[in-house]
């Protein structure tokens, strides 16, 4: 969680990707996160990364969900389509909130 907090605070060009459903995202998410539900990830990942211009397949992407399960699966999906710098954030989002970390 500390590593993700550092990325949220100072993303340095990294994408913060929340793969929860839209209603979950609307109920609270980390600042700067982009919401693309896991079920449509392969279709919608491209536009936030700048498509139709060439997409940097090595851009760091932090993948987060509610408890880490969907983030793990989404990380694998992104790796399978060629992304090389993808990190699954394994944490409980409720713990994130309880510890007072930023949520919008």
C-alpha cells in the first residue's frame, strides 16, 4: 500500500487504472485514477493512453480494484496484449480508506 500511495501522490507519468465497475468507482476512487472495468479492458485501454497516436507499451500502469483479484487478472490481460510495465496493486480498498489515504 505504501508503494501505491507514492504512485498516487506522484505518478511520474504512470497510469493509475481502476478496473472496478463504474458504480464502485463512483462511490470512491484514488485521485487521478482512470476507470476501465475489467470486462472491457482490452477494448477501452487504448484511448486513455493516447490512441490513435502510438501507445507506449512500456508505460507504467498500476492496476487497482477492491481487493486485488480483478487487478491481478487485469494485469495478466494487459501483459497478454503486450504491455510490459504493469503492476497489480494487491490491497483492500476499504483498508486504504480506513488509513486515511486520498479518495475522491
